[in-house]
C-alpha cells in the first residue's frame, strides 16, 4: 500500500514537472508568431534555375547569406552569389538581407531594392541598374529589357532603354493596365505580353459612370473624405475594353468586342503565333460564356470557339492553355459535368477528350512536361487533400506525382522532368522532396520540425458529420491542451461558409490560425464545419445556395451545432459564434435566425444586406435585387434585429471598401429603432480586415468579449 502511494506521488510530481516545462502560448505568439517563429522552416527562396536541372536557395547565414545551387543528382551545392557580392555596388552597401530574386535566364537574375530593379550576371556577380520602378507599378516583365507598368492609372512600357506612354488619360475614373471586375473571374493583373514580347494586351476600365461611395477618415483634422467607385448589386457597373499595343510600330488599337458594355472580359490568352488573342466573354447575368478568338491585326472577332451556359451561373476562372507543339489544340477547364475538370479542344471548337473525370475538382494546372503531359493539382478526399498528377491531354492517361496524402504544392523544372514537391498534412508541418516525372522521391530537401513542440498547443481533430439529408460535411475541433473528457466545456463555432472559400484541409493545423488552440486553453472547444456553398466539393455542393444566400448554409451550421452540443464534454448552453466577412454575415444570421442557440456572437465586417454588396460577386450568387426580390429579403438581416437573444458585437473597419461600413451602420440604426442593444467597435484606418500589430488588439477584443459574456 505504501509502495503504491509513493509511486502515485512520484507520478504526480513527474507530471507536474513535465507540465511546468511546457511554455504557454500567448495571444501575441498566436497572431505574430504564426508568421515568424512558429512558421515551418524551409530553405529560403527555394526554386528552379531556368533551363537547368538545378535547384537554388538562399542560405541562412546571418552574416553573409549566399545563394547556392545544386544539381538534381545531389552533388555538393555551389555558391552562385553572396550578399557581400551585391553590396559591392555603391547604392546597395546598406542591404541587410539577401533580396528576393527572379531568374531571367540560367545566367542572370534580377531583384528590387527600394524602387530600383537590378540585374546580376552570375559570371561577374555585379548588379547593374535595369529600371527605376514607380510605386504601385503593377509591373509585368516580358524579358529583362521590356516591362509594362502603371503610373497614376496610365499604362507605360520600358523598352530599348526608353519609356513609352501607352495611355494618356487624366479623367478620374479611367484606369489602364490594372485588374478589372474587382478581381473576380480569376483576374489578378491588367497586362498580358505576347509570346515574343512584341505585343501587349491590356485592360482599360471606364468607371466614370459608377457611383462614388464615401469613406471617411476620422484621423485627420477635420475628418476627410476618401471616395471609391463601388458598384452595388443591380446598379450601374464599369465598362471594360481590351487594347493591343504594338511595341515595334508604336501602334495602339482596341478590340472590337460585341455585346453590352457591362459584360465581363476575362481569361485572356495569346495564341502560339501571336496572330490571335482569346478572351472569355461573360454576360452580366453570368450564365453564358463565350470563348472568342480575335484577330490582332484588325481587332475583329474571328469566331466563337466554344460557349457554355448554365441555369444558375458559370464561373470562368482559367485561361485556355495551348498544348506544346500542337498549335491548334488547347485545354480548357469547365464544371459542365458537375466538377471542375480539364477538356481538350481544337480551334474548331470540337471537344477531343475529357482529360480528367471523377467526383473531385481540378484546383490548378502547372504547365506541361517535356512529353506534353499537363501537370494538375486536384482536390481529393472530400476536398481535403491537394494531390498532383500529370495527364496526357489526348488520351487522359494519368501518372501520380506522389502518394502521401495532404496538401501538395508542386513546382516543375523548365523541362518538366523534375519537381519540387512541398506538402503538409495534419501530422507534418512541411516536407519538401525532389521527385522525378514518375513521382519517385529522388531525395528529401527538408523536413520541418514541429515549431510548436514544448508549447501548450493541442492539435486539431478532423472529422465528418452527416446532415439529415445525408450530406457529408468536413469538421475541425480544437480541445484544450489539458483536456479532461469528464468536464463540460464552453464552445466557440468559427464560421465562414461562403462560396469560393474552404476553411478545413488536411494540412498542418488543418488550415486553422493559432488563436484557436490559444483560446481553447481558456476552457473552450473550438469547432468549424464547411457547409454547402463552400468550395472544392463540386458544382451542386456550391451552387445549392444560388439565389438564397444564408439559408442552406444556416441549415448546415445548425447541423454542426447539433453535433457539437451532443458531445459529452460540451456544455450545450454555453456556445458562441464568430466569423468575418461572409462569416460575419453567417454569425449575424445565426444569432437572428436561430435565436437563443448561441449565447454570444461576434461579427466582423459583416454583410448585412446583399443589396449593399458589389455587383460581380452578389449578382453571381443572388441575381439582382429586382429579379430576386424575395431572395434578397430573406437574406437581409435589417428587419430581423428584433429576434436577437444573447450578446452581439459588430466590428467594422472604417475604411472598408469591400464590405462597406453602411452594412453595420444601417444595422445599428435598425437596432436603435427596435430598442435592441447591440455592441459595436470600429477600427480607424483599417479596410476589410485588421492587419499588422493592430490584429493583436482585434483578437483580444473578440476573445475577451466572448469570454466575458459567456461567464
């Protein structure tokens, strides 16, 4: 008996000593450390040198970091250039770290310091000034001597050591060479170089007809006005044209694109010989897309290659890609069979092959290998994994490029014979392998350790729940580090559940931010479910919410809540909900449409009424307020504020130009009119999210509010 007591005492003492050695994760650690000390360690700037079977990276030598390269055969790495080499140039003597480089060829690379762009030849390692870049230039390099850029909403080209002004407009609302359509439809830039760099296609946007939306800067004396062009659902949108500039002949023309001026022009691609340019033309209703071919010399439409229609919407996100050495054949991505897949067409518009098929979606392509196979990433395992394959675009034959489950990011060499495969999963922070064209691992480049080891951080648990309709939904749970299954814990539901976003993946921490395990240690179960409407589960799963945003998402979130409240270790009467943007919309919806089920809600940057949100996104999912009056009315939260039971905090950025502050202000007006108490906090000088050091303040505000109100 005495022996048992002594052993028990020793176990308790030892456990206490182990526990005392564990460091507490602070909120500052969780917010800032996620990108610094807790980030998975890997070789800096790892990539391929063009036209070589060699990788390069920058060493972590703090005194004099070096760029080194290594052949795929694994021979000893050799130095390419050091920081001290770069500092020999007079203007670079104060460089503190090795700059981020972009290889121009196998012998030269460029980098930017302040606003100056330099070129370095590895033979002499001496930086040479290429160009002084304007701020916010939207730079698009054709080659080492030719670049397109913007200044004050006009477009310029630097070629043959001189500046060429392509556009010359001073009228407010005319914008050239920048992204259009509010970054929807896969658009992330406004210029497109031809293959031989002699022609530049560019967007020109006229938004003079778009209503100006006033944003107030309260930090000036007196407060000042910053107006932005913001087309709300159903209102007048901007008009876009596509121009072509001939660098050699100094000639500019605009394509003659037929159709309403407020249609959408996207997925711009050059033909292999630069004689034709291809554009996906999407109607404003977003249910009919045409892939059009235009003659560059005349600007005229040649023909429509293919077109797609859908009763709900089509969403062209990817430009056509021509198959190497087959100038009349290309691949095209489409959801027409219910999942985003790759199809091979010829320029006559004939479909030659459905290359990929299955109940999973293609999430990206990464060019072609030396044999003409297209490199593909696809979302397997209910969208949880990202796995890589190569497919023959003519017969659909596939080869796996890795067998480990998780989220893979692949980078092919110039020849496509070798790949850098970065992957992470629920049990691995980051592993980087060098693999061959058959997916065989040639060698491990790095294997990151768990940087959270020694901290009181619990790992997430992934799961699946079934709704009453039999639909499988992915879930994620964080428990306290010292979790006791015999206790009853408070719970927090973190929600987004909007189209185009997926919160839960088979990746390190399951895609979650570190504030979740931090807050779990305050005595909470942190729960998330990706319901219908979220991405990478196929067209039916996402488009189920068409014309009724907030309805089926609420059903699925309540299915998640039912599961959560049924857990033995959860106090069903102590559940909070928090989300931002679409998640703010869902948080407010849950508080008002399912009153009493959540004791506390925090809604950041919430959409309150979809009639106040921008044209492209809203009309895709809801049509216009005029054509879907009932759907907008059901989704609006302005007339439901009187349903509130519990505590609700609304947070908004004062300069939010995505979900404009009018959403929250109008909601507050309704709460006053109805005599309902709602808490509100505004972040001056912040847009749609709170970034930088102020994010610590934000998360402390959110978590303290929940904790105080849940007592």
